[in-house]
């Protein structure tokens, strides 16, 4: 069995989850507490991957990052690299496609915190950054864990976006979901079953983690 697609999938999911975690905390914080008039617009943009077909997102990313396009051409001429049909393209596409799965749980965690926590921190002279890091984030650990787990799981299961922007290049962009499709088309059901079973087991334990977190099981052990 070729473990390459599984390893590449895990690498992609890990990189995307780390980047999303860093990006989503300030974004979720802003969405939870801002009173800006553009908040509904930003929330809509963040949530678009939930309703758009993956192929639509993948198609527009392919058009934008194609060397024939102005942005893709500028990237290639200025920095000497292209995102289409590359691991970097998979990362960018996966970040956009999995963004709401990280942002929404963290935003909900912030929104459900009592306002007295922030007010007390400000009264004690703490800055917004210190309040966020030492007061708010420690109190939304289950939401953080949920966002991490859901973003990782969603990235593992991607197909349409990664196929459109990354293609099907062995050891470079051929992730497990694409490998399953290829093996089924070639009537290699044993290999397809192997990849499917590995993803099934991973998804099961990921979802189990989410339910344990939401059920409060892990709260007693992470304090």
C-alpha cells in the first residue's frame, strides 16, 4: 500500500489547522465584540464555504492563481512561484474552505463569555492583548479545541477544492480523497477500501473528541 496520500493529507491538515488557528482568533474576537456595520458582510464572507459547492471555490481559486491571470502571473513574475498544482495552493484553498469551521466555534465561545470578565480585566489596567491572552482564551478552551478538531477533520475530507486547484500529482497534490476516487475508477477496490478505512477511523476519533469536549469530559482534565 502507498501511504503517500495519507501522509500528504495529514501534513496538509496539520499546516492548515495551525494557520487557521492563528488567523481565526483575532477574526473571531472581532466578530464577537464589534459593533461595526460591516460585521454582517464579513460574517457572510466567512460562512460562504458552508453553502458554496467546493468546485465553485476551487474554480475561482484556479482562475485567480493561474499564471495566466493577473494575480497568479504577478506572483510568478515577482516571487518565482505558482500556487496552482502545488502544495501551497492546497494550503491556500483549504484555509479558505475550512475557515468557518475554525472561526464559528471560537466566535461562539467569545460571545458566550460574561462581559464582566473583560470589564474586570480592564479595571485592573490590563491591555486588550493581555485580556485576550490571559483571561478570555483560557475560558474558551472547549471552543478552541472544537475549532481545531473540526478544521482538521474538514481539511482531511476535502475533495473538490483540492482537486480543482491542486490537480492529481502523486506525492505533491494527490491527497487521500483524490486517491480513493482514482482507485475506484481503476476498479482497485481493495486499495480504495484501505484509504477509506483509514480516513473513517481518523474521522471517527476526531468527531469523538468533539463530542467529549462538548460534553465536558475533557474540561476536568485540562485546567
